[in-house]
C-alpha cells in the first residue's frame, strides 16, 4: 500500500513554507535542499527552487540544472551519513499527481533493505494495479 498519511495542504505564495527555507542542508544560487518535514525514511531530503513555481516543467533550464546539481550533492551527503541500499527520486506535478504543496520540490528518499515487505515497482506504486 502506497500511502504516506500526509494530508493535502493548499497554500498560497504568501504562506508557502517552501518559500522560507529552513534547516538547509545544501544550497546554490537558484535552489536549496532540506530535510523533508514529512520524512518517509532517515535522510529523506527535498530539493526546492528558490523561485516560487508550482510546476517542475515551468522551471527555467537553469533552475532545473540547479535542482539536479543539489540532488546529486544531497545524495552524496545522505549516502555518507545513512548508507542506504537504494533511493527513490520523485516529483509530483499537479494535484491529480498528488502535489500537495504548489511549489516544486523533488524528493530524494533513501531506501533500506526490508523497509517494506516487497519494494517491487518502486515509484510505480502510486497507481494501483488495475484488474
């Protein structure tokens, strides 16, 4: 079962928690990385563009590159500290895809052997199998 127990929160730009970086673990000019406030695993990090933009595909090429660079930096840091056995990387784009905060954020979720009974399918579990 793929549920996080996270309740949807609809925010406006003025009260967007992601527009106010806190607990930054890495940063560059266009983005920052921080521990996820609704962590699914030890070392779960989100990478966020500094500009308030809801859709991953509406980021500039420079913002996407900055996010990717921080994703790689965060992975090195998480790996050194937690030594996970694998990772899931994901971004929700739009409400229909489960985006709860309308500010782009890319998840880096460390995975550990045995953290779920059967990890087969990975991020594909967001859609249940159809009969």
